C-alpha cells in the first residue's frame, strides 16, 4: 500500500486540500479532476475539504486511497504536477472539534515532573481539554504569553477520530481512528499550577492560550501506520535534541485512551487526542521557550512539524 497523507495548504489566503506522497504535495481537487475514474461530479466527498474528509472517513477512505494510488503511478507532470515549494504553505490539516490531552502518560516524563503515579491497575488515564482555538499549523508562530515565564514543549502523537463512538472496548478502538499526526502540547508551566485556590492545578489556563497547539504537518491515514505504539518521536529546539523516545513507552495505549474517553462521552469525528509526551521537556532542565527559538517535532512515518517562537504582541491574529 502506498504511503500518503492529507493536509491543508494556502493558495493565497484560501485554504485548499492537499494530498501528500513522499515529499510531494498535490492539490487534492486537481488530482481528483485529472485522475479519478469517476470524475469530479461523482466525488462529493472532496467538497468539504480535508476537515470534511476526515469527519466522513469511514465512507470516503477507499475513494481517497484509490486516488492516492493513482497519483503515485502518474508520470505526466505537464498534466498533474506537485505544488512548487513557494506555493505550498501548509495550514493545520484540520480544525479539531475538540482536543483531549493525556497527562503523565509516559513513566519517565511523570518522573521528571515529580508526579507520583498509582499503578496502572489502580488508575485510569488523566485527561484534560485543550481549547480547539489554540490550534495552529506548520510554520506558524507560537506566541509566548506575557504572563508566563515558563512556556514549555511537549511532542505527542495526535490521534484523529474518524467515526463516532461510545463505550467501545480497547480491542476495537482503533476502528474509529481516521489517522495520525504530530501535535505539540505547548504548556505554560507556571500557569498550570495555582496557589490562590485549593485546587492546585489549572489545566485550562496552562494549556489553552492561542497558538499553544501546533498540529501537522498533515494527517497520515491509520491504514498507513502499522502500529501506533511503535513510532519514534523526536523534538529539537534550534537543532538540539530535547525529546527522543517511542510511543511504545506510553502507559495507556491509544486503544486504552479511546476506550476510556468513550466511556465518558461520545467521541466525534474530528476530535483529536494528544496522547501524552515522553521525557525531555524543558521543566526538568530548567529551560523554557524564548523568542527566536525554532521547534522541530518529528514522528516516524508521519512527518515533521516546525514552529518558530516569538513574544506575544497585542494583535498577532
Ligand atoms: Mg501533553
């Protein structure tokens, strides 16, 4: 099966769907117009853009797969060519419906944060909600809030739900996954704790600033990922490796996280799970993001997400 991904790119200010093969980015609608045996008129699935495709994944997966395989074999670049480098500024592949974040889901990360965990048998995942409005795309700037001095990085495997589910068991949980991406769960450590209330933590405040959820560079369909628990993750700041681990180190697997969440609420297509970060965050080293930094976050078989960092300005959106 050919490896491919779906993304979103800017054509001037307009967002359009992208089909990615190796390093080549194609306009999805154009590829469909040229290559799809049914022609555009019978392909209503492309009309909703990448957001619509991922939310209807169960019904459109085979069509997208057929298109990707046809593009992989296509050789006439005068009729269909990849977008030129200057024409493919990528956006976040989708605008998530909701972002669920797993806290302390890697043992070594829990240890570096001083978090004492119960045994897995005596515990459940700890999940918080991160505002969907914090989403930004590849190359977009992460802005450091004025009220924080301790903004930190967290590379995580992002799981995109493609099919509604409620009360699914871990065994069947991956049937509801459309694909995988990279998410950086940016966190203001000094605002994630509170001393003015007895509640200690403030996950909303620490996690939900605008630009705190870089997502991308695209979504790789679940069918192209053999095992989501066997992917290496590497995050660098200005070319210095900070996090280097594997998803096989997760405490609660993707399957178990979906089963847990779906026991609480109905997971919807377009929901994103940020599945926890491995060891190597700045908090444990006493260093934090500063203006001018560039973060590079890569996950095996998915791709690389780059984001520069800048001081917050009063009108950056
Ligand atoms: Mg996290």
